[in-house]
């Protein structure tokens, strides 16, 4: 291996690592706030990439119908809860309307826009608007009533949600894979390395989102509320911070990050309905490197995973996935010996 090949592999690894970094941040965020090891994070990636691909063909993506189904179920949940608590009919109607308003509006917009072949950036924005509400709705339907359950129970629920989303992805998008066109086709030569415009977009978008997350947690009241919930759930409740609201917000942010990652990675690889699992799992590996608690270490771990995957594909392409996932074992062993924990009750 000479310097030019190493440079190309390093660039490819850093490009993939930037996407894995976003998924790792989302995984750490969700776990810190809700204690949920969110295995289906990668499904948001697949849904984002495939929704844009379907919009590119001028058809209405199945994401629209899935969003309406989830919103309807959440509204029915509001109705049942309101009746159990003997709330006034007007209040129940307002809560249900609040649940249905955005999903219905964005679905109607998608039905209008799909056959009109809007510019790609407009389709990307519509994709984000369609996929982002999934986070809050899935949390409400699958996790909110189990918020105080053990981590093991929440993990089992995550496995069930993962399989459900994969099956629904097959139903809505089919078994055929899609590869989206690049957002920027320009190429730049830096010595032996050729940097594509899409790679630059991935770097810039990832960096911008990381900075935005930092400012959100440091400067906004909602961000500080999430940090407080992550540090001490009971203490946050005593200070008037809704743990349910924090959970919904963290899942909404995770869905947005996943959908954005799908838009970024869609032009670089063919995405199938089940591709999100492996992509999300690599983000999870990076999050485990950080102990599911440190955002800076998650970034470093994600870049490490990307570089390890890239160089492994050169030396042993048939075993690159094995090498990446096996790298988690010494990290788990080291953390187990360094920070032993008693059995959770």
C-alpha cells in the first residue's frame, strides 16, 4: 500500500465516519435521556434515503401512509387517556388535534408535491419533514408507558420495534434497492486524492449539525432540560421537567439525525429496506466506544469505525464487517473491568 491508496482509503473512512458520528450522537442522546438502547436508529436512515428515492420517481412514498397510521394511533391513545382521566371533551379534542396537525399537513403536502418533480433540495426538505415525526410517535406508542422499566425491558422493546420497522420498510418500499443522485457532482483534486462534492456536503452537514447540537444543549432552555434529564431523571422531574416531553424530543432529534444521515449516504451507496440495520449498528459501535455517555468520544469512535472499515475493505474485504463489529469486544471487556456495575433492580 502506497501513500495515494492510503489517502483514498482514509478519505473514504472519514466520509463514512462522519455519518456514523451523527448516528452515534443520536444513540448517545436517546440512551442518556431515556435509557433506551435504540437499535432501530438505522431504520430512520433507510426511510430517509428511500423516501427521497421514491419522490425522485414522482410517486407518493409509503412513508406518507405510515406517518398517518402512526399519528392516528397516537391520537387514539390521547383519546383513551383523556377518557380515563375524565378530561373535558374540548381538552381531549385539542390534544388530538395537536397530535394530528403536523403529520396530516405534511402528508397532504407530500401528496401534492410527489407527482410534480420538485427540485431535489425541496424533496430532501419534504423527506425530513415526513420522517422526523416518526421519532416522537414511535416513542409515544412503544416506549412512553414503559419509561420506568429496566434497561433490559426497553432493549427487548427496541428489538421488536426494529423488526416491525424492517417489515414495514419491505412493505412500503419493496425489496429493490435505490441509489439517489448526488446533491453536488463537482470533483476536486488534492494531490492523489479526488474529493467529490457529495463528500464535502457530508463533511459540512455533519459539522454544522454537531455545532448546532452543541449550541442547542448549551444555549437553549430545552437543551438544558434534556441535559438535566440525562444527568438525573428524578431530579429533573422534581424541578418540573417532563420526562415524557424530554423522551419525545430526544426521539424526534434522533429521527431527524437518522433521516439526514440517509439523505447524505444515499448518493454514496445503494440503500435497501434493511440496509439501515448495519449502518445504524456501526453508529452503535461508535457509541459503545464512548460508553453511551460521551459525545466527544462518540465522534472519535465513529471516525475510528469509519477508518477501520475502510482499511479492512482493502486488506480483507470479505471480513470487513466482522472486523468492525469484533472491535467492540475489547472495548466492552475494558469498560467492564474499569467500571463494574451491580445487577439492576
